């Protein structure tokens, strides 16, 4: 939706947005699981569609829930009169680049066909559900759901025995809410996870006023920092601070809630020793919060550095394990063997269930793109080209796929950021590139293999300068999907640095891109 607004308004061109669902909102249309809310704070979690919208819309909470975000996106669609350009219920099934005309031919599942000069994908980094292939699911007599494809009518957990598989951001948001109404909740945990308290609360009138009055200042911070948040990372090492001072600082941020905890020291993601100070603090917190020592031990037995997997932000996640109706099963020790007619069977025990919730994440970053069935130059498909892992130039274009742009594609900072600023930066960049082509009478833009290779070396170097690739079971590497090639996918050099690189590329006459004039 954002790309449509920006391109249409800035270029006055015809743009068509194909939306697979029967309403606008993308991720916030599909992810309706209990407890779904954004994990960045509302005054920073803003798609900056326009200054007017920022001034007009009023968020209610520090971390808005999914229905409020969806209302916002619908408000934007109305306000900017976007609906007439959006084709809902239109899932793209195929796109083919015609080398003779430099145009894309797009087919949809409902039998429509489109012809376009540019194909801009905005299919989301986390939208292709990862459903584990567990033997016996079809025998299960109860109901089961994936959190990313939640029924719009909701699910009633009252009086039900519920099992949740997965303790990533989604599971950690959903578990406290499900536990509040289920008869019993069994959480099947493979990898224990860190989580920071959100300290969600209604926004005060004073804060709302402040956020509106300082919208430009907040935006400036968001566009010049590492992760697109509304605060900077401190330029201090965790190791140069005396332990008592460091613990006090961690305590203060823990009480304040949210991602600012991670921003306390510059080396939390680059030094194992610095990271361990934060990791140890959180593990101790888990042990203080969770009353049953054996459960606390299982939750705190975390095998990776803090924030090396995307850190969840929660509302009473660890506290939920103090409820009598919640139990935790360690499936690292006793893996799930199969699903039976009555529930989940591990190598040690069978757990009778009425409902199974798969909070098992996504085929991240590449899944939704590969699924599109895109064919570029020389009849080569994206699936073939990416068989050993994604290759892009700046996460904006893919070698061999001319006139196609990927918003927050692999190789861009994307999932390592608050997503809206990362999306906006791509939209602005693509808009400028298309305007440049129009001004110069150019018909086609593409990137050679050499640009993809050189950028991949930068992506690898940026990742290797951090602790991120050390987590071998992370979806950043594609490790959560059996058989997926393991390549660190996002660019870890930081959003502001990446923004500078993209700007330099433009200033250097679109270095690394190749243009062709209209024939
Ligand atoms: O997915 P995940 P998610 N058997 O992949 C487990 C964003 N997000 O949906 O760690 C058993 O992180 C898996 O276990 P393991 C956010 O960027 C944003 O929770 O692989 N377990 C893990 O525990 C986030 O990072 C918001 O061992 C299996 C869990 O399932 C991203 O989405 C809210 C399994 C999956 O965790 C993804 O989060 C929510 C199997 N076969 C999410 N397969 C916002 O607020 C997987 N697991 C914006």
C-alpha cells in the first residue's frame, strides 16, 4: 500500500496493488492470533504516510494490538483514497519477464492477467507460514491453527486443553493470552528464548501531545539509527562499566520495558563477553519470576547470545508459568514423535489436547518471494536462481530479474529493524530510481551477477562482525525450515549505514545497476 501511495503520488503513474487477502493490512490482516501486537512502540511504529496522518491518528497504547493497527491501515487507505487502486483477493500465481518488450506479465489465481513495466514485490519477510511436517496431524480429532493464518472469527479456548508449539515472538505473545482462558495450556518448547518485558500501558495525553509535537524529531532519530527505533544505541561498552553500575542500568531498562534494554551498550551484539552480561541478567530475572525451580531452569537454559535471535517483547510471559493451568514440556530432551488422534506424543509421554496452536514461524525472507513463481531472463526462475541461498544487490534487485524490485528483500536490513522505516527507505529509493529512468528515457534496469556477488560479500562481512550468525538454529539463516540452504539473509551493517550506502550508489550514477534505453 505504501509503495502505491508513494509511486502514484510522486510519479503520477498508474500503479496496481494486488492483495491476497480480502482487506488491506498485509501482516496485520493475517496475524490475528491472541495477543498479537507490535513489538515497537507506537510513536515509532508509524508508517510515515504523511504528516497529516501522523497528526490526525491517535494511538491508544504503547504497543498497539493487531485490531488497532489494522484500523490504522484502513484509515490510511481511506484517507489517501487508495482503495480504487487495490485489487483485493488477488493472489499472484506467476510472473514472467518478456525480454522483447522489457515488461512483466503477471497472472493471478483468479485468472486475471496484467502487463507492467515494473514488478515491485512487497510480499513481506515473514508471511510464508512454516508448518512443520509432523507425522499424524491429519489423524488429530481436535482443531489446529497456525498463528500466521488465524481464523478471522477467532478461536474460543474456554474449557479447552490447548497445546502451543513454538516460543518465538509469536508464541511468547500468544501464550499468556491463551492461558487466561484455556482449561489447560501445554507449551512445547524446543529452544528457550530471551524476552524483555514490554510494560505496555495506555498512552497518557501528555505523551500523545509530545509525540505529535516532536514527530519530526522522532522520525529523524528513526532514520539515523541502527535499527530504525526511536532511540540511539549508547556509545559505551558494557565492559567498561563497573558491574554494580551495569546491573543498575539493566534494572532500570528492564523496568522501563522494551528494546531500549538492548541499546544500553554498543557491544551487546558484537562481543560475546559484553553480551553475556545482558544474557546473565535476563536469565536471573527468569529464575526470579518463575516460581517452580524446574520450570525456571528449563526456561532459562538458553543456548545462544541475547538478541542474536530477534528478541521478543512480552506481556507477562514468564509469569504465565506460575499459573496452575500451564505446563512446560521440554521437546529438546524428549522430541515430538507424532500427533495422534488425541494430542501430541513425545518420546516420553502423550499429551491429550483439544486444540494445537502452531506458533512455528515463517519461511522467512525468501519463502514468500520464491512462492511467487517468478521467471526472469533466459527463462530462469527465482527458485532455481536461489537454490543455494538468496543473492541480491542491496536487497533491492536480483540479478537476472530486470525491472523487478524487492521491498525489504534479503540482503537489506529489514528484519533486523523496526520494519516500517526499512520499508519506507526502500520505497523512497525505488521511487527515485524509477523517476531517474523516466527522466532519462530509460526502459530497463537490472543488476549484473558481479553486483550480487560483491554485495553478498558485504552481507557476509557485516554478519560476521556480529554474534548473529553464531546461532545455528535461527531463521535469519533459514535454519528453521528443513532443507533450506543456510545463508545469513539480512544485512547486519545497520539501517543508517545501509541508507548511506544506497545514497552513495545513487550519487555514483547508480553504481552497480545497468540501464537500457527504450528501443
Ligand atoms: O517465529 P520464530 P515467530 N518443532 O521462528 C519453534 C516477527 N514477529 O512467529 O527456536 C518444534 O521466531 C521454534 O523453535 P526453535 C518477529 O520478527 C513480530 O515467533 O527453532 N518447535 C521457535 O520456538 C519474529 O522474530 C511481531 O528451536 C518448532 C518457534 O517455533 C518473527 O516474526 C510479533 C518447530 C518459532 O519462532 C518470527 O516470530 C510476532 C518444530 N518442528 C512475531 N518449528 C511484532 O510484534 C519451529 N518451532 C511485530
